[in-house]
């Protein structure tokens, strides 16, 4: 799933490429999305690239390629302006935020931990694909769980989430994998964590701290390391295992 701004930008880039064959400039993107700075566009582009929606073409300035649209988007439904591309935000749920996302058709989320039918497994809450735009706790759906062997788990609370994108493939974490996460708000340097950035974007990255700076490292040489201030990143869990279907 994408945030409303990510979806707006993706549609804007798609429409501009189909109309002119040339990617819009950062200035044009900033104006289309009514953002104050180009750094916001840079972050949106990075998030879309990490999730496999766009690709930056090497050795060409302003060269972007749209690889896919969210499953909920109808590609042939005619041209949609950025302002009309996203529905109104849902009403405040009483949790302190108002979700504003584009559903990607994944439909999995959080519930409490319950014993599975087998004594050798535990039913963990299963989130949808790790989602930009919402804290993990926002995606609650009691109907979605996954049975995980107890041998993979330690003490404390755990949850599972489905990975989207290729930003961590060099750590052996692939698109479609199910990550087993120990819920925690702290993690040691070098740990792979679920991180909430600026209260808006949730991502799975390797955590590094140096002085007051917090770095979120991808495990893919095509993606850059992102640096944040100490109050911009909130740890929501630590990776302890992976499950994969073949």
C-alpha cells in the first residue's frame, strides 16, 4: 500500500511519461503535489523505488520508469490528475491519526497472539506488506494470522509481516518473504528493524547510530542509506526470522 502522496506522485509521473515521454523535473513534481521542498519529493521517489513501483534509469538525468501501479489502480480508466487520484482520508479512528492510504490489495494486519491448533506452532498476527504511511498498530484485522514454529520465537510479543520490494535482498530478505518480528522499541547497532520514520513511513532496514544521527541502511547497493535525526526514527520491532514459500 502507498501513502496518498506516493500514489499522487506515481500517477503524475506515469501520466507525464505517457504524454511527453520525458520524466517530470523535481520542481514540477513539487508543484504538482504542493510540497514545500524538493527533499520531500526525493523521499517519495526513494520509497516508490524501494517498493518496486518505479526505477531510476542509470546515466540519464531525470530518467524514471514506472514499473507497476497499485493493484487497486485501474490503468485504463483514463487520465487522473494528482488531486483526483486519491480518495479523501478516512475519519479519525480515535487513535490519534487519520489513515490516508491507497489499498494495495494485500489485506493482512494485526491482532493478538493466540495458540495455534498445533502445540508446535503459535498463531502470530500477520500484517499486510510493510506499509508506508501508517504505524504498524493502525492495520488491525483479527482475521489474519499465520502459524509460526515456536522454535523461531523467543520471549515477549511477536508479529509477522510480508515484505515488499528488494531493498534488503543482500541480507537474504526477498519480496514476498514473511518476516518474523519481535516487538521492541529499542535495538542494537546493526540490527534489522521495523522503523517508523517521522510518524509516517514504516520500513524494514538495518539500524546504525553515530552520535545524534540515525542511519537506516538498505541491503541493496542500488539504494542509498538514509540519515535522520534522533527524534525522527522510532523502532517498532526487530527481525528475528524469515519464512519463505517456494
